[in-house]
């Protein structure tokens, strides 16, 4: 499961920061040129804390996905805010 983010145009991102009130799930960031996919993984996988920054290594795309790969011991995960640089 994931959250698709539309940058509005093709952009180059260096970092994506995820803020959550349910820390403990695992996620990665993916990127692509269509909202329907296909998407390429552009970050490493990380256990998300209250605020986690993913290094995107200059990913260039219009659409980015915060892809939740594991809920861990949680029954749900919240992505409260996403910011990019």
C-alpha cells in the first residue's frame, strides 16, 4: 500500500521527508512518470520514526510514492505530511 504524490511536473528531488503519528512501519520511496505506474524504487527501505527523511539520490519524475512495505506490529499506518527538497 502507498501514497501517490503528484509533483505537478517532472522534478528532481534529493530528499523526501515523511511525518507520522504512527511510527514503526517500514517504507521506501518509488518514482515514475504515470500515476498508475510503473514505479522504480529510488530510496532505501527505512523504519519510519515520527519524522524520517529518505535520500532520493536526485530522483527525476513527476509522481512519487511513499510505499509501505511492512506495518510491523501496527494495525495501520498514517502518513500525516510529506515534504520534498
